[in-house]
C-alpha cells in the first residue's frame, strides 16, 4: 500500500473497505477507494448515489504542487459546469498547467468538485492539513 497508508480515515481504500470521509465543512459523508485495474488507475468517489472518478495520479501531483506552493491554498470546489476561482485547488485540478494537462475528473459531467472530495483524502493519508470551517476552506501540504 505504501503511500496509501492513512491514519485519519476509516477503511483501507479498497472497494471492499473504502475510505469513509467527510467534506471539509463536515456536512456530507462519502466514500473513496482506489481502482488500479482501470486505465488510467482511478479514485472512485461515491457521494450518495453519485459516482465520480478522479485520475489516481492526483494524490501525488496535488501533494507536489502544494509542497511547491508552500502555503495555504483555497479549495474552491465547483461543479464541472461552473468556473473555478483562480488560485484554488479546484482550478488547478482542471488546469492545462497541471501535470496531466487538464481535468483530473474523468467522468464527463461529473469532473468537478475536485476541491471538495480530494482534500479530505489527502488529510486522511497524512499528506495535507485541511481547514474545516463552514465555508472558504484551505489546505496545505505536510
């Protein structure tokens, strides 16, 4: 498991034992697990009956970007159909300037919300600190 051994989430990140997570404000619960059999390997995120997929590389890529950034960064979660605020984790997760050159979200129509669902996993894996205010949360690398 290596980089996926987390201390802050219930579950181990498999389909049978997904990570049990909460959005940064703590208002919604969801599950994530890694599916390395897909091409590319994905993070599967289940929120109620909605299933989103993110490229698994987002974990190491986001961590590296936050390390280089060196400070707190706003999360800025937004649906795919809405623009992401500049300078946010959400904007980076869909930017042509990120390591994959675009969206980490892989399911058309459900590619957004990167800044909502990926940061709590990063925190659970011990890779980042995430604020847990009612709104306008930020994260930074550990």
